[in-house]
C-alpha cells in the first residue's frame, strides 16, 4: 500500500485506466542538491611563516560534487507483468447463444481484457428485425455490462422510439438487438485498435448470423468502417444501402457525436427513415 494513494483511490484510478506510478521507496528518491552536505574542502590553506621559498602545495583537487549513488539496479525495470493473452475461443462460427455469450465473457484475446470490468455482449430480441451496431462500451457500459446505457444510450433510445422501436421487451418487429463491434471497453475510451477489432469481429459476425436481422443500423465511424471494411467517412457512406454478410446496412452518426453536433440530428433522422424504408421493402 502506498502512502500517497489509499487502496480505494488506487482501485478507482485503475478503473479509469490510469497507470499508477507508485512513489519510489526512500532509497530510490534522488536527494536534491540543496539537501546535500556542503562539499568538504580537500585541503585547508594554513598561513606559513615565510622562511624560505616553500614549494607551493599541490593544488587541491577540485571539490567533488557529491551525488547520492542512485539506487542502481541490475534488474530490468520492475515488470508490470501483463497477463498473457490467450487465443480467441475456437469454433465461434458454430456457437449457439449460450456458448457465444460464455466465449465473449471469458475472452482474453486482446489487451482490453486486462482493463475491462465486464464484457458487454449485447442485448435485445434474439430474432430482432433491426440490429443496432455501435462501436465499443464506454465507462457506464463497462460497469453495467450492457451496451448504450450512458448519455449516448439515452439519445439512442429516443431515436429508436421516434421510429417505433425499443430495447424493452417487445416482439421482434419492435424490439431491437443492440451490440458493439468491441465487447470490451478501450481504456479512457480511446479509439479501438485494428487488432482489437479483428479479434472481436467473429463474435459480432456470429451475433448477426444468430439474430438474422432484416437490417443493420451501424452507428459511428468505427462501427461503420469496421463492418464495411472501408476508410470512407460516414458523410460519404450515408444515404445508400450497404451489406454485411448479406444483411442490408444503413449507416448513421453515433449518438455521442450527435450530442456534440446536434445540427446533424436531422441527417440522422433521414438515415432512420431510409432504414425504415429498406425494412418496409423487405417486408418487415
Ligand atoms: N458507444 C458505443 O458505441 N457503444 C456503447 O455501448 C456505448 C457507447
């Protein structure tokens, strides 16, 4: 236990993804020069009565600046030994719901497993006609193990309500299924890394196969770019119908983006209307 952070504070900082550098032990603390003893002059000149020229004493060696020996260690830096990663569970492509849920809960295939509190699998109707795909859990989602429960989630709920949909219990026409591209929270909500997306993608693919939705609404740049395998911005992808493993995909802005850019809510509304039209044409 460190004198600077209580156990509870350390736990909270860890939860926020803040790496703790604990204060060094006294032996490692460099001593400020002001606190060091004054250098002792190597020789003190004593007046000598002049008798005969006396060879001057050898010049005193320059006072040596004293520095405390650093706490030298021959060992490499103390290892913040990360838990070794494991291979993604095999057989994801053939899993049923319980097996898939369990595989996600135990996944240690990328470094996000080290900082997550909970995996965030997905919620909703397992035969929903609409599937919503977001990017990755944030802090609230990580704590609760459920997607879109923070502020962005409230806006998502409002958007869904506007087109007659809900995440609450209902039939497969009204109740959506919500999942993210990543099942674990990136620390400090940083952008997902490509290898994290690659490791997690089979889980989403299997969820899509099991739900077999009539439409996927992909929300936000990362979700859109990951599932459509493109680097194009949302602005260029909106307004048309794409596909993910044979399922029609409509793309729109992420609710968190809309909270910061409310002027784009009207575009998002257009996207929802397009999605509804696609579904209507598909007989939904
Ligand atoms: N943003 C997402 O993309 N997904 C969530 O679950 C929460 C916020």
